[in-house]
C-alpha cells in the first residue's frame, strides 16, 4: 500500500534534515572560528 | 556508466517539497574542503625537513620557493579548469560536478602523499597542483551557480554563503593539518605524507556528503510567494547571454579587470600582513617593554600570527556581509564602495605607522580584508545580473582566470617592490608605504573599470528557438544529411 506523507510529517522530516546538514558543516566551522579567537587574543594581550 | 547514473542532472532535480535551505550545507561542504588551498602554507616548514627531520639538509630537502609552486600551480589550474569545464558543469548539474570535484581533490592529496613519501616534488606538483587544481575549479563554480538558481530573490546572500565557506576552508584546514602532523610525527618522519592521506580521506567523505545531498530546482520552480518583477531593476537583465557570447562583450572584460585589481591588491597584502604589523609596530612595542631580543622576536611572531588569523576572520565575514548587502544596494554600488573606500584605506595605512596607532592599523586592515572577501563573493551575482542565469557558472569559470592572474601578480608585486626599497636603503618599517600607494592605484583602475560597466546590449541576448523554428532547423539538418 502506498504511503502518503502528510504535510506536517514532511515538515518535520525537512526540519530534521536541516538540523543534521547544518550541524555537519557548522561544527567544524565553529571549531575554526574558535581557533582564530584563541590566536587573536595574543595580539591584544 | 549506469551505476553512476544517480549523479545525472535529471536525477538530482528536487521534489516540490524540498526545502531550499538544504542546499547551502551541500555547497558549504564542498567549499569548506577546497578552501584548504589557502592554508597549504602550513606544510611549508615541515616539507623543508622531510629528509633532515630536525634541520633541512641543504641540496637534498626541498626549499620554500620550490614548495611555494604547489600553491601557485593549484590556483592557476583552478582558473583554467573553471574556464574550460564551465559549460560542462552547467550541462552536468551540481551532483556530478561536485562528485568529480571530490574525487579529484582527494586523489590530489593521495598522489601528493605518494610524492612526499618517495620525496619527488614533481609528483606533488601533479597531484595537488594539477589533479587537485581541477577539483578546485569544478568544486568552486558548481555550488555557486546552483545557489543562485535556488535563491533568485537573494543571489548575493546565497553566493556569499558558499564563498564564505571557501574563505573558512583554510581556517579549518590549517589547524587540522597541525593536529594531524603532531599525531603522525615520529623520530624518523615529519608525519606529512600520513597527514595528506588522512586529509584526503576526510575531505572525500565531507565532499561526498555535499555531492549526494545536492539538488537543483525544477526549471519552473520559484520561491514561494516570490514573483520575478516584469520590469527588472537597472543593471539587472532578465535575458540570458551564453558563455561564448559573454566573452565578446566589454562588460565581461571590465568585470575581469575589476576582479583582478581587487584581488591583486588584497592577496598582495594578505600574505604580508603578519611581517608588516611586526615590522611597523610590534618589534618597537616589545623592545620598549624591555624584553630581550629573543623574546621580542617570539612575541612579535605570535602576535603577528594572531593578526593574520583576525584578518582571515574578517575576510570570511566580509564575504557574507557585503555580498548580502549587494542584494539591497546593487552590485555596481557595492564595487564602488570596495574599490573607492579601499583606495582611501590603503592610502591611509602608512599614516597609521607615522602616528604609531596599532589600533587604527588593525581596524583599517580589517575593513580592507572584509571588502577583499566581499569582492570575491559578489562577483557571481554581478555576472548573473549582467548575463542571466543560463550559463552563469560557465561565465564565472572564465572570469576566475582574473583570480589566477592576481594570485601571481599580487605577491610578486609586493615582494619585488619591498625588496627593491630595502636594497635602496629604505628602513624595513617604512618599506611598505610605496606598496600601499601602488595597491591604492590598482584599486583606482578597478574603480574606473567598474564605473564603465553598463547593461549588456540586446544584440548579445540569447534567443530561444520557437517550436516552428526548431522543426524547420531539424528538417534542414535532415535534408543536408
């Protein structure tokens, strides 16, 4: 039997995908920004 | 190959319920990886000690200028491959292009690892420079042109996201390489080839995620609630111009000059930022604090590294900020700001040395670097406004030859002028002044080129064949056959 996806089910599926995708690229990016912040602190000490 | 047919353009057309905000992470996954090219200098010192381990062995170990060619070749091949494969990228769609980009980028690392292991620099030139360079070219343009298709209402912001990722690639790649080299280092190995293998595999996985999740919008798709204005804004065409025809327009070459001048000025000083702040301010500052010479050098190097890191952050943020702003101000106005304000700021840099204000120096440089990044990020949307979306990726690819030119011109210009002055008795701390004025001059050239950009004449517009026309040309072809 064909499964029909409801609107709200689709929305939550999209939201889940969005969270996963942005986390995958966001975590290394934030780590890199943190590395820069640590280095920059030396400049103004 | 049928088992790779899932990479085809037709197979990657998004279903109606696809959320367009899912594509920026796919684009970022590729750009964050290939942006590592800007952090390749992290391998410079370790690569000079592959044989000697503790100290370079003269005549046997590689020298810094020899290693420097790896970066230059990679950037040159980036521009060439983006120009050559641009039309193929448009035809094949983002999934196939991003996949092949991932394969080339990872293969480049693996081939280079082999070259490093057997200590043959020509293999590294071929691996990272040529194979990796092709991966760079394909991976750079494909996500950008697709983002513009997903965000026709905010193309500047969309391309800003991807190109910001490219700027961030070095910020991830450099510390990652340091961590990996420390992990793999042994008394008999610098851990460089092992790091190349590990990075190649990590990047392949990351880029594969980007390629497999990439989707293109259906031809008739448009954002919900958005209707294209029938009367487009000034300097924004609703027509399309093919990549081949674009080369015949003055607008393409004016924009080539704009990008080349903006990047030459920026790239020239970016590489010099750390020694510049040290020689203009930090040596004096730490000496005045009464530190011994060894401590002065050590502290200045650490603070100089911090300054370079801060600039890379502004370069990154500028890509998103300025490019998003161009959706409101218009591309031409944005470039007037980059090039006009940039000229003034470059010319003011020597004054900061004269009045001894390190804070003003840092602020001016931070703004300059943000606009350098902004210049990169805004150009795809400028091209879209001028030439339409049909082959914007291919046109962007051809324009990137300006970047390759600037990547050679900028550092050469800065280094040559500086050496010439020092050899003529100019103190090191003042040797940057003339360089700054010359960079300001380059921006004036770019400003004039941007000022001359007008809308593309209608004679260049691509005209779609109507059905009767298509039938007629088909029957003519059959008759000839």
